[in-house]
C-alpha cells in the first residue's frame, strides 16, 4: 500500500520532522530550500527540508522519521541530474558532505569499496598509485558522486569500451525506506547477521524478486537489454538466471526510487598503456554518424561527437585558441584508440584513417599527440552541456530531450529524422554525445518563460519519444528518466512491463516514499518545470540596475545562466569556486548562489528578496574573484551579480563599516600619500592600530601595509610619441611605488617608448563593495581622461585594476568612449609578450618560479596570460591552483579572515611552505600580501617587472665587471 504524501509542505510537518531527526543536521532555511529545489534539469521542486547525515546511523534515523511521518525522501550527491531526479518535495538528503570515504582498495582483486558521497575524481586519485581506475567517466566526474552514478547508471566518454556503471558494480549496501540495512549482490542479506528483522526482510525481498523473474522470463528477455544504452526503466533483465540474478546491477539506474545506497563495491580496470586521439572533421553531423559503424570494429576506447554550434560557442566564449586543434569541418568525431605500445596504436590509427578516407565522407582527420591540445579538445566536449545552454546572448537552451540512445548502426538515420522533427517544431539546439554508443545529447531552445513554450516542450518530447522508439532506441541512455521522461515510458514499454516496474519498486519500498513521481506513477512531463523570470531592467523597489549586462537581456537573464552543471563544486582545476573549496557547502558554490538569486528574481523569496537573509547569506562568502565568469561553462559572473545586489540593498542605507574603510581605499591612499610618515607612525602604535582596524571592520590578524608618498610613483620621463602608456594604479601608488620605476626600466630596455597616463582610478574597491553609483561616477572621469591619450596600449601594473578597466568599465559606463578605452587596456605580462614578439631578448632569469596568478587576470585576460609569458621567458612555472584567498577587501574583513585562510590552504600554503629559497612571482598586490602573510613574512613575492628589473640589473653589473 502506498502512503498518502503530504503536499504542499506545511510548517507543522516541518517542525515534527526536524524534531524527529534530533542530532542530525537538518536545514529548513529559505536559502537552503532554494538551493536544493534545483538540480541540473529544467525542473524546480522546493523540498520540505534538507539533511546532511554524517554516517549510516544518522541516515537510518532520517529514513525512520520520514517513514513515520509519510514524508517523501530524495537522496542526491552532486546534484547534477539533467532529468529532474535529484529534487523532491519532501526531505532531500545530501550525501556529498560527509559520506565521502574510500573504505578499501583491493588491488589484487581489482575492487574498491566506497561510500555513496565519494566524488569520482577523488576516487581516481586514490586509485592512481595502484595503476587502476573506475572505468565510467561522465563529463561531470569532478563533482559527480558514486551514489549518483549508480542512481542513473552513468556512462561517459569511454563507455563505448567500458559500458555503463552497472557493468562495474559488485555489491551495494542499501537502506530501505524504513531504515533496514541490507547487502545486495547476487542475492539479498542483512548487513548485521544478528538483526533478525533485517534478515527476515532480506529473505522476503529476495523471494519476491526471484518470483518476479521466474514468472516473467519471456518479457524480461524481449523488452529489456535490446541496445547497450537502454537505461530507461528498471534493469530487471539483471534478475534473469543467465545474468546471475544480480540484484545489485538491477538496482543500478533505479534513480533512488527503491533503496538508498550507502556504500558500493565496484570493479576496477587497468588504464591503457598507450593511446592516440584522432579528431575527424565532417561536413555534417549525419555524415559523422554514418561513419561510426566503420570505426567500431577498430575497438576504440571513445567515439565522441560534437556539432558546429558548440564550436561556435567555444570560439565566442574562449577565443580561437580553444579550438585551434580541430580539423576542417562542421561536425567532429573524437576517436581514441589504445594498445600495448604507442607504435601499435599509431599503426591502427593510420589504418582507420585510410578506411575512413576511402569511405569518402571524411573532410579532414588529425592525430593529436600534444597533451595540452588533447586536454583542450576534451574540454570542448566535456563542457558541451554547459556551453550549449547559452549559445548566444539571446538564446537559452534547456534539457528535456537530451539523452536518447539508439543502436549505433541506426544513429545516422535517427539524427536525420530528429533534425526534421526539430525543424517541424521550430526548435534549434546544440548536439553532441557518445556517438560510439549511439547516445545523443541535445539541448533545445524551448521558451520556458511562456505557457505556449512549455506546451511546446511537452508536445515535442512526446513526439521525440515516439521517434526514438521507432528507431528501436531508448528514451534515456545515461541520464535516467526522472521528471523529464518517466511519463513517456508507456511509449517505450508494454503495460505488462510497466506493471513489473511497479512490482519491483514495491518490493523494496512498499510505502512509495523514495523519490516519488519517478519511473513508477510518474509526474507529468510538464509539471514542476522551473519558473523563468522576465527581464525587466529594474532592481529593488523599481530602481534602475547599474550594470549593462551586455551578454544577457538583463539581470534576471544573467543569473538564469546557471543550469546546475556544477563545475563550481570541483575542488581542483581552474580557479572556481574558492569558497566552496574551503567549506564544501553548496551554499558557497557559484551554483548555490545563482539558484538563490534565481528564486529572488522569480518571486519565490517574496517581495523583499533583494535584502533577504537568504540572498545575503548566499553572497557573503563570495570573494568576488570573477573566476566563475571564465571557468563556469555557462559564464555565470557572480562578482558582478554580488555588486549589483549590494548596490540595490544598501541604496540610501548605512553600509557595513568595511565598505567605507576598504571600499574607499583609493581615497584613503590619496590622503595618506600626502603625509605617509605620520600615518605609518600612528599605525605602528599597537593600541591605535587595533582601534583603527576594529573601527574599520578589519581583522587584527593581518599586518597593515605601509603607505608610500604619492610623488614616488612617477615615471622618470614620459615620451612624446609612446608605444605604450603606463598607468599607475592606486595600489601601486600607495604601497609599492618602486614598481613603477622597475616597469619603466624594463619596458625601455625592451625598446619601447613609454608614456604616462593621467592619474585615474579603476573604481575596483567601490565596485566590489557594491557602491556602483560612485564607481560609475569615477569611471566616467577615467574613460574621459584616458580616451584623450590616443590609441596606444594602456599597461596597468595591478592586474585587478587592469581587469576592472577592461571589463567593468564598459559594463558600468556603456559608452563608445569607455569601450575604446577598455580595448586598449592590457597587463604588464601582455606588454612583455608583445616586446618579445618585437624581437626583444631579455637577460637570464630564474630557472623556475612559484606563480600565483591574480583571479581577475585569470578571468578577464586568460588562464595563461601571466604564466604563459613567464614560460616564454624561459622560466619553469609551478602554478598555484586557484585563488590566494585574500581577494582584495575580502580577506581583510574580520568576519572573512578564517575563510580567506582556508582558501589559501587549498594550494597556496603547501606550495609556499615547499618553496624554500625559491622565487615567488605574483603581480597582484593582494596575492603578494597573502603570500607574505601565510609565510610569516619570510617569502616576499615579486611582480614580473621586479623580476625582470633584477635580472637586467644583474646583467648590467656582470657586463660592467667584465
């Protein structure tokens, strides 16, 4: 009998649930409910509460409480489901916070036992010393959990060789909806042999499953397992006697509707000894698909397809270098071959190329051996889901029909008919997928902001379901059915099979509490679609917005860029998101913040949402590092959104004191620069310094920088017809004036004519603290004065100021004048790069350096805009991964000091501690300050200009001595 589920949630039920879960972290705050109302799908369901169990015992307590109160339960890991199967109206349980242990690795047996919340990349790092790997590798591997992968039977780029997750599962430990703890493999047993009730339940469950299989052999053999990627529904064919009655495999892909996985024992594989990546260009995606059956006999480890829409988006977002390794064509296949030696792989690669050229469809094929080019190409494929959500400024694409699969031999015919169907419905999209396995991912430009657009989504997916079934395919190839496709299962399976799905689920969860509305008794496809806010150019209380949002239709459109891909939840690679890496809390991820802002603009947080606790809690630990604007596949720019929210919230209101002390820092620098000796002397007196920092909201744990006389930060001379102009920013003028002379000396030594700009400000500190009215006023003046200086490049020594002038200036002052100035702004590293192009030969430099790239430089000018130049100068770089943690005013604010240091602990602190007598290079003043702080002032990082100046000086001394 199925329990009556209580919806909508009421406060009394919420209170009783929290009381029944005493001792377990259960969160009912509005911001938390907003964050967990979404996954990576086109659906939104607000939960009753969100729980974060620390162990299996707490998980049992949660389940028993929900069973007593008839509260539905949805368990999620990384929350990257694209089908809406990681959200629910009852209690959402997040396993990714605590259940993250790799319990054991048996290298001889090639198995590992892990908890459900272990992230795939973390498992990979544990297995690497053993020379082993877990084969499934979805593109979300940096944040996808093993439990989630079991939930939807994930696959990945190499599934053409290794198959689905279900192929690699040995056994699982699960909890039933009443908390019963069972071990499931080729049978069902109690984990605790002394638990008589659990043993009895295990025996009953196994008997029912054996009866289900025994009584339905024919239908299980004919309707299931027809193609390799038949993920839709339950894998009841695993219960067949010829499949070994494998209950564990049958549970994989059940999307949390039958049991809660707490641990899994999985089989491991040995990575190939040698591989080769062959990239094939075609005139059309159907031509590419037609060649797949010719490729498969060569036993590739991967055969991935992308179309030109993804490449066009990559070009627009990340520039021509991001796709430089692609051959000619308008559709591409990535084919990876492996073998015992590189020579053997190369021979097979040439053989395959010959066969494909003979077939006549191949436009161009390239073998890509360079590791950097390979990584860049794979990133194009792996970021496809994110990139395809916003292919241009005005278009938003959505999941809903993103996971169909057919036999690879029918892929070309299916794609041809599918394109005709999208044209018939007036839809366009971005197409990519695991072509070697016949699995196609596509996101389409449904209009979810209108009733007509939502109706079109429902009509289209029903027609698409009929189409894929006509081609003998599956509604889902790896993402699961969820809310997006469960209603459509009746178009793929007979009523008898649907009844067996219901019987299978009821055997595990007779109360129907686990993830209701999925697969069995499904929710309608059109129900629960997420709200999409209109783009009105107004903020709180109808006030105008200050930023222009040139890449979006407005603020609402900008924050709705986030579709839950979740790359910001990764704890390695790139710079995003430093606060999540420090706290491991969804609240502090870019995605978590964006979801709260989406609820703000769509009205879910009420009329005073701009100033709500939920919004400000979400933004509190955002460092405004801007890394998300470049590292996020969809280009979420949380630093800009935070500035806008602060502007709207504190309009004509008293601000936090740090907004005045640190937000107005250039003003204080200018004043202190007149009498620096007096200011430094006052701050040297400990009681006065402590009073000053307390009044200013500044942490007492940091050493305050010494102010310099403003007159010291000047060029020796300013040439009349300069090749470039040197802009002296506020930080350089106030704290490191000798950098100006060093930079000038280096640039002149390179043969450049150097001029000075007028004294201007980039308004960075006003912008990051959300004082945008003042920032806009300052930037109007800056744009006016700099635009009068001609057209020479403007070199800015402080990378954060350079980034502000390049990006914030034209977005806060959307004029032709501001855009002209922004286009001229460059960094010192880029200026050196240009001098090298002009033939400059620098003096000998340190052989190796530790480098900390400023986050704003990384985001605005490119990931290697600094380190690439250093390597070109002949220095080997050891690059700190991610943010230093200081991030301008953030790390100086008393309430953020602990987070700042936790961010530094991610990678900076270990590398500084290992540096010894080595050289650290950091162009950003914040980065230099943090390095000095974490090293106890023993390491003083230098600007690239300082390093080059020192080398020039040493070279001149040596020449003089000789």
